């Protein structure tokens, strides 16, 4: 019985750690994308930089260029977020469009995350965010 309980706990722990901050949770959620969404929700852009990875070699050096304005416009971060679109294409192209709602505002900011499986590893290859949802939608692939 104890082994069965340990097996059930082990089965559910990975799912809980990958649960999406911006729901709804989907079987097609990608851990890397979910981590990036959660960092953005927490307004932890330094963590977002570490998650972004090698396709953005200038991100840390040019942190203020990428994130300076968002820290000024939304100093209190976001109350909540909602995943609006998930697009999954085989063999390994993934897009998530997420709306982030600033504290006290019904108007969202949009974030598009694009990841690809490169050499067997999931990598964030593009991201864009803007309060103009149309501008972000223009980047959908």
C-alpha cells in the first residue's frame, strides 16, 4: 500500500510543477513556456531572461531596452493572466498567446511566446509583448 501511495505521489508531482499559471491547463502545455508565463506574471523579468535562453544572447546586456518600459508602465505587475491561444505544430513548433491584466485595469497586455524543439531540446526562439494586441497578433506565425 505504501509503495502505491509513493507511486501516486510521484505521478502527480510533475504535473503540479508544470501547472500553468495562466491556465487553462492543457495536455499540450510546454514546461518552458509555462515557466516563462509565470515569470512574466510575477513581473520577474530577470527570471524571464534566464528562461529565454541562448536565442537571445543580448537580453541580459540590454535588459533595460527589453524591459525598462514595462517596469515603468506596470510597476505593480499583473493581477492575473489568461492563455488565449495555444498552437502546436509537429514536429516541434509551439506558440502561446497570453493576456496579462495589470492591477486595477480591465485592458490586457498581450505576450506571444514562440518555442521550438531544436536538437531535441525545447528553446524559446521568439517573444513579443505589447499593450496593442494587434501588434502582437501581427507576429503570430
